[in-house]
């Protein structure tokens, strides 16, 4: 038996399917023949995404309601998705640093959605994939999680937590053959960043989705997208703290 | 207190508290996930003249479109697609512009009727990419494929097949329009008043959310093209007489030629090639031309009468009478393969001038226009002439049975006066200019060229009594009662 684990006919779950990057990911995976399971809150929007994939690529899609912060519902939700070959974890919230510093609800929202919810749902995914010995998991972290910047450290710290979680999970899953890919996009031209001025290397969601697809296919550990961010972050990570704290970043 | 009410109180309160908290959280997230905030951005049309600072929002979900359209952050608003209108049709100086490009999903395709239902932000390039390999083509294609469906309807674009097939609206079965009060209206030919006002309504009746477009079956991705060289305007117009043999017909016209060769042209005409005419395994295969890019603004004056004259002479010489198969991309959009070609006119930009003249007066009118352009030495790199078929019922419809001339004029200090001279000629010959390309018309001339403007204003008044939908173009021309 030679079961196909990546490509045409495989089923991928997209969590947070209506986020900017997720929409492009849905198209990218549909283009390569995947069936989609779209999970999120905005059912109308998910219907639209599913229709688009169907008209373009003849994609079979399923739509499942999913609330990231309703942790108790996660096991039931997972069962309702049916058999899956992979998971793309795309939900996330970003508030500005200023908002997050002055309004605990905003800071907490980022922690709850970006970190707690990811752990809750990926624990379930990891247990199942590990038990059956195949599958792929990818999660959207961020370059913002590589270093704490004064201008964005609350959001950044939730992404740092996600990256660390994913790194550990990858080590755990390695023996079972399940891949765990951490995606670290730079700023992407979606609603999340729209209007923020002078973003360096602003990437289109289509370009980012193509990079992610390739990364997941080759079971990459960490994907920086666009690629130059790997180099940039390597340099930034080498800056010692006594200098870093003085930098206006 | 009795036991029973206390029990109810004890069970209900925590539930209410939890649900309330959830609702709050949902609101907090929804708030961040649906960004409808407006930000300032300098926008320009494809002619890069004028440039205006607008307040833009870019919704990514359908429900966010309504939020942005009704937001009190901006006094009025206009939808914008890919920004290929040349002038200020999709600008709104210091006011709202709604970027529609992210709402570009295909919603349905019915093979039996060839009808595609798509969101307004879907681009023609995207439609072709998806449907040409399956054997369908756009029924009408303007001079660029980088337009959105919504923008194409709002300008009711025409193509090289107008003499036979008319405007895009001939193939639009249904328009889903978001009106000023937040309602969604389905417009068809059963609602002719609103339908025909929205078609070529320049976005002033509301925001087009989606539309149903009837595609055209094709056998191959090739156009069987015939080139015919003519020596002057007389010969060009005479040659158009055989247009009925061709679905597509256009003339590249050398508008710097003067005297006896005034109006000399290369007619480029063609039909979709049949399967038998095309060799190769997959007749529907096509390769998008390799993208070239204009990296920088050309210096001002790089295109001057001398260089353009040289180019025109070369082009004319390079196109003797011939017949050959041409891929649809180079046939329809020779310029699309050069990204940012609008930079060749330098940082000041250019005005694209397109007018329509009725058959009865067109020869005289075209002669005067070409003489004026030629005499002024206004270097038009690209000038095209073609025959128009019937007009549409739209009050602001542009095409009329006759001829249409389109040319580029580099923006210079005298540009407004110069186009006014052209406008005067056009109007005196019973013609009008195309609003999608216009940047210089004034309100008075607009009213004269579009005598049914009051009819349009009445429909706009009924759909948009508060005048929520306005653009720099509508304010300049006072369309729909805008002051």
C-alpha cells in the first residue's frame, strides 16, 4: 500500500480560513488538487472561498464552523472535520502595540487567539497524526516573534510562543514522520497590515501562499517568506541585548 | 425570596455572564478582523494625470464593503478596481475611495449557458487565465486585460468587436449593486432604468458587488489576423467598409502624418481561428508574453514629435499587407506585456483622448482632429481608429454609430486648453468623449455632449438621494447633481 500523503486528492484543513493569507492558501492548495476543509466563523465568506475554488479548479470543499477561542469545542470540531492529511493553522489577531499596552482585553485577545487557541487545536491534531504516523502541520508564526521589538512586542511575544511550541512539537513528531512547519512571514499585504505605512518588503498574499505551499511540500522546518527575511532576522538575532534595547525598532 | 426564583437566578446569571463575555470578545476580534478604516493614499489614473490624495479602504469580505461604503469617516465615496481609467473616474480628492481588488472570487460558472458569476474585483486577466484553456473567451475586451469586472461594467467597455457585438453590457445578464442605504439590488433587463444607469454609470449608482457575464466559446487561442495598409484617411474609412467580415477590427493610425498621407493607417483585423487552422496539440494553449517592465519614468520630452514620427514611420513600414495567426494576448493587448508602459510619458503623465463621431460627420471631424494634433506636433505614440456599431440604452453610454479615435497626449502646460480645442471640434460634429479616459472636460461641455445627463441624474437621485457615491470626475462634471 502506497498511500499518497501530499498532493491531488489529499484533504487539508485550513483554520481561520477567511484571513488574508488563508484565502490565498486555499487557492494555492486547491490549484494543486487538494480538497479543502475550511474552518472559521464567517460562513458566508467561507462559502465564497469554496465557490471560487470549485469554479477555478473543480475543488471539493467542506465548511465547518470553528471558533478559535472556544477551546472546549475543539475536540468535537476536530471529529467533525473527518479524515485529514494536513492542517494549516492561519487564525490570528494583531492589535497595535499602543492598544495592547493600554487595553488588557486587546493584549489578552492576542494571547488567547494566537497562542492558547493554537496549542489547543494543534495538540489534538498532533495526537492523531502521531498515532497514525503521517500528516503535515503548518502554523503561521511571524518574523515579529524572532525578536522583541518595543513597537510590537506583545503581538511578537504571542508569535514567539507559537514558534517555540512548534519547534518542540516538531521534535516530538519527527520520529513518527509527521512534519511540522513554522511559517514566518514578513509583513503581508492583507487587511492586517493595510494602511500601516512604510512596511519593509511588503509581500503579496499570493507570493506568500506559494512559498508556504512549497515549504510544506518539502517538509521544511521553518519557512521565511519572502525568503530574504531569513537573512535579515539572522542578523537582527545576532544583535546583543545591550544594543537592542537602545535601538528604536 | 422563594427557592424557585433563586434557583433560576443562580443558573441563568452565569450563562448570561459567559455569553456576554463571549459577545464582547467576538466584538473585539471582529473589530480587528474586519478593517474598514480609511487611510490616506496618493492615487492616480492610468494616465498619471491628475494625482490626488484620497482616503482609501480595502475591504476583504463582502460584508465589509457595506461597512466601508457607509462609513462616516468619509463624506462620499467611489469604488475603484485596477485603476485603468485614465483620468479621475476612480479618484476622489480628499474623500473616499473603495478599493475592490480583493473581492475577486468566481462564484459560479454554468457551462451550458456559458455564464460566469464573479465578484466585481475579478480581473479580465484572471478570467482569461482560468477560462481560455477550457475554451471560453471574454465577449468584449478593452485595450488592457488588467481591468476588473466591476470597473468594466461601470465604464461599459468596448473592444475591437464593437461594430459587431456592441459593448460589454450586451453580455451582462445581472448586476448585484450595493446601494447607498446598504441594500443589495439585483439589476437585470427587467429593471431597465437602474440596470442601464449602472452600466456606464461610472460607479455613481452604487458599488457593484458581483455580476453575471456570458462568456464566448472559442476553439483556439489564436486570432487569424489580416493586416491592411492604407495611404490616407479616405482609404482607411473605405477599408472599414469590409469590417463585417471580421469580428475584430481596429486601425493603428499615424497621427503625425500630414498632407496627402494624413490618416494613413495599418488596419489590424481578425477572427478567432478555428481548430483546423491551428497546428499543435492543444489549440487552446497560450503563453502569457514575457513581462517586460518600464523601470523608471522616461525623461520629459523623450517622446517628442521627432522620436514618435520615427517610430510611426517604422511601424507603418513594418506592417505590409499580410495574413497570419497571432496569439490573443499580443493581438488584443500588445502593451500589457510591458508593465508600467504609462511611464514612457515621463513623470507628468498623459491624457488619453477618445472621442466618438457619427458616420455623417466623422470624415470631416477626424480630418480636423488629425490636422489639429498633427499641427500642434502633439506626439501621440499610440492612436487608434475604429468603427462603432449601435449605442446602448444607457443615458451615459459612450459609443454611437460612427467612428472612434483614441490618442495619447503627453501632459504639458497647455494640455487642458488643447483638449478643449479638440472637444470643440468633437462637439461641433455631433460627437462626444469617453468619460473613462477623460481628465479635462468641463461640466458645460459634458452636459452638451451627454444630453441625457438629466435622465441619469434622476435615476441616481432615486438610488442615492444623499449623493453618497461621487468621484473627482463626477464633481468636475457635476454628474448626477453633484456640485
